């Protein structure tokens, strides 16, 4: 294999991210033991362990008020900067809410973080599902489609500020007049600006992702569920005449054990020990978010109680089993168009180290074999 083909293979490898536990309660709303900690010192150790074990990204959660088992929470952008300054390679994605940030202030903040980390800052634009956070802060709660229109304007302003010398923008939500933000983000070869992630399930989210996002995050999905979103987001990007393509991330919760039965037993214990009041509270909050869409395809619109124990439907992706079973399913998702997996775990440091030692080497072997045989084509 030539150096060029080796580089192409490396560039095309699946990427892996993990949910930063900067919010208390872990990633399942269950009384099962979760060896994790929302504090900063633990999270630095976790980020360094993830970096050593082949993870490319970390995503800091955004939550402003206690709810649904998440009684404590650190702010995402400042927490992300702390992790960036304590790692060498890991890219850290800050989840942010339009409506609570002005895009120019956020663009400036992330640019500074990008300089301090030599080009490793990114954002995940969250249009907002938790009404109480907005109304509790005295901010207007917009109709579902309007929230996504605001987010799209937000992304357009941020991108312009990062890439253009003088910005003029007159939208329905944001106005910027002859504004020149300097410095620009840290120069990284092949990266025009810090990466912009967003997620959703609704028609509004899919349209926005296709038009303006670099990365589209999906809640946990089986193959058919992911395929539907992939087709619609990609079609919208083509209609918009975008150069390049939108890349896709998929949420999943990993339980890797020596046998499939052991892994399934852990999953059933998580469900059996679920906190029903917290899950039902979250379920009702996200139901109103799903019901507010015009066609009923909002986030969590078809999620069951069992799905919502992991609040981004992570069980649905099916990464429950032996390391080899999980690796094979991961590579099959790659054939369907997944570029990145956003992973959650029960015991973060232990499980990330186990994933890096047992699952990831098999993934890389399967990817290399698929390249050799030409079998790694989208489904």
C-alpha cells in the first residue's frame, strides 16, 4: 500500500467521541452503579484516558438548571476550554443554545478557545427542547420551526464571522453591521473554521443540517432509522448546492462484556433499576417538544420508556455485546454512512479504556479489510 493510500485510509477512518459527564447523574437515569463524576478533576483524567485510547472528540453537555436526575451541571464552553488545556489532541465540542448566546459573542469565545488549544475547539448548536430553561430565564420560548430558523441564522452569522473580513447580516433574529472579528480561528490545514455540529430528528432539523451544518448528530437509531435521516439530510445538502458533504454522527450507549448474555444482563439491570419519576418527567418534557413539530417527527417522538432511560436513545443503536459483535455492528453502520460515534458508558474511565483495548482494534482491522476488498461502500 502506498503512502498516499495509507493516508486516504486513515482520513476515512471512523471517528469516536464520548459524552463529557459535566452534568451529574451519569448517562442513564437509573440507580445502577455508574462509576463517573461530574467534577473537573475526574473529567480531566477521563479526557486524557480517552485521548490515549483512540477517541477524537468529546462533547460537553449543556444544561442550565437541575432536572430529571441531573441535579448539578457545569457550563459547557468554560468546561470544554478546561479540558482542551489539559489535553494534546482531543477536540472538544461545546454544546450551546442560540437564544442564550449572541452569535458574535459565541464566535469570539470559541475563537479564543481555538487559539489556546491550537485549533481543537468546536460547537454543537442545540436549538432547544427544554422549555423551562428558557422561560425560567425570562427568555421567549419559540415555536419549534422558529427555533430552528433562529439556529440556522446563528450558524450563518458565526461561520461568516470566522471566515469573512467584514460581515453584514440582516435576519429575523440577528443583525450584524459591517463587523470585523479579529483574530480569525487558529489556522488548521483543511479546516476552514471550527467544526459546527448540530442534531435532531425533525424535518426542520434535517433541513437545517443539510443546509448549514458540518456534522449532523442523530439520536440512537437502528439501520433503517439512520438511513432515513442520512437520505433526507444529504438530499437537502444537494438541493442547497453545498460543496463537500455533511458528515454524520450517531449516538450510542456501549456495554461491552466477555459474552453477549453478560452484556444483555447489564442492559436489563439498567432498565430494571430505572428511576421512573425522573424518566417520566423527562419523557413528558420531550413529548411536548416532539408534539410541537408539524409532522410529529421531532426528537424522541417515538421513544419508549425503555429508550429514554438513556436520554438520547443510545440503546437503540445496539452496541451491546462482545467486543467483536460491537465492532462488527459499528463497521456495518459505517457502510450506511456513519462517520462518527458519540458514545456513552456506565463506568467512564474503565469502559473507555476497555473500548480502546478490545473494541477499537477490531474496528480498525475490519476497516482495513474492507478497504482491501472494496466492500466498505454505503448501503
